[in-house]
C-alpha cells in the first residue's frame, strides 16, 4: 500500500521530505489501524508501472532563462491538474474513515476514528522538488522541509488514536473472517475494501491516478539525466567549488551523509545550503530544470491524454462522493 511519502520528489531526501498526495485502498486504514491489518506495507519510494505510453523523447526543447522561478510557489508543472491537493487528500482520508466506521458498525463494532484536521495553510506542491532554493529555506539547511511541515501542522488538531483493534475487528476490516460475523457475511476485502469501492476507488485504491504519478516520477528522473540539466548542474558545481564546496550536483549536497547525523542543521549545513541557493540562482538551475521537466511531462500528457482524461473523471467522482459522506446530517 502506498502512504504519504516525500513532497515534490519521487524519492525522499535527507531533510527535504515532502508529502506525496496518494492513497490506496488501505491508505486510510493504515493511518487508522496503525498497521493492525496485515498486508499493508509502505511503498513511499516508488510506483507500479502505469498503463499507457512511456515518456516520449523531448527534443529540442526551449529552456526558459527569463523570469526563472525564485520560489517553489512559482513552479507549476503540467501534471498538477491530475494530482490531488493536500486539502483534497485530507477530505478523501476523512471520508474513507467515515465509510469504514459505518461498515464496522453493521458488525457490532464501534470504530469511529477522528482524523486530524487539515494543516494550517498548504505548502507549494513542489516545495522541495529541486532542493533548497530560497534564502528562507537555507536558514534551516537541508532540514528545511522538516521545519516547514512542523510549522504547517502547528495549527492542526492531531488525530485521535484508534481504538484497540481486536482480532475479530481486524478480520472484518481486512476481510479475513472465517465466516459470518454477527450473522452477516463479510465482504471480500472487508470494510476497508468496501469503503474504498463506495468512495469510487478503482482496482483497490483511491487517490492520485497511477498514470499521473508515474509521469511525475519518470519526468523527474529523465530531467536529471537530460544534457541541458546536466550542463546547469556543472555550472552549479563550478560555482560551489569557488566557495569551497565540492559536489557534482545539487543532489550530492542535499544527500551529504553529514546532514543525517542530527535532527537539527549544523552551522556547516546551513552555510552549504546558503551557497547552494546562491549557485542555483547564478546558474539558473531551477529555471532550466523545471523547464526541461515540464517538456517531458507535456509530451507524456499528450501521449496519454485519453487515460488522463478518464483519471480526472474518477478524481472528480471521488471528491463528490467524499463531499456527500462528510456533509453534516440535518
């Protein structure tokens, strides 16, 4: 099962963790059950291959050097309309929890779990996709995302811990009951699967479409290997050397093992991040990188236009159902 992972990048980095907006059929159950139901595993580092065409080659591609993005909020990648926002994801999780509770009640189990309230505000979708990029972020070194997410969550009400899950409850949740429970047969996949289906999920999952997440992950990988981006990385690396830092590319600085040694940024880490930002701006790393990646995403979206249109229909259906589930009773 996929649960919340890193924000903006298809893989987590030292301090630059982001919140990936995806949910499987077991996504909410994992949050509610704390892994009480067997078979739930985290896969925050990758995605199954999506149906559709592989990313198409992009050449030649104009690179934007004027009005280069200076803040994460300036970056809006073409795949954005095919991914849920954090606020939308919160509503889906809450609706899924309500549907599970209603199902469990039929079998005589009180399983009403309050999910956390939405965070105060919302971080830009690509807050850490290209690493540290503002002086404000650099104040916290490469731990900037951990700090920003903590500040964002400050105004949210934490989720109530789920009630103790008995073996009988787990069997109904997962659908592993040997027979009827309280005179009722248990649906295949249990209340978890039933709730997912009622929410409008397909193939046992709900949330971000696999095809959109595959495009988002693949475009990042391909952009990193693109000659135009590698040229910008080389200019960045040269700039960093003049300041006394020796890294082949921004990822090497981001993933310096020294930063993982402490939960708080050291003076050396902060100084490195500050130099990183200055050299990214001097070399227009983010402008080139985001432009090149946008080209890859645009080509992939064009190649898989029909599949993505169907995905958007499913997304809107899930949001409508969630709104109905969460509507206060009158």
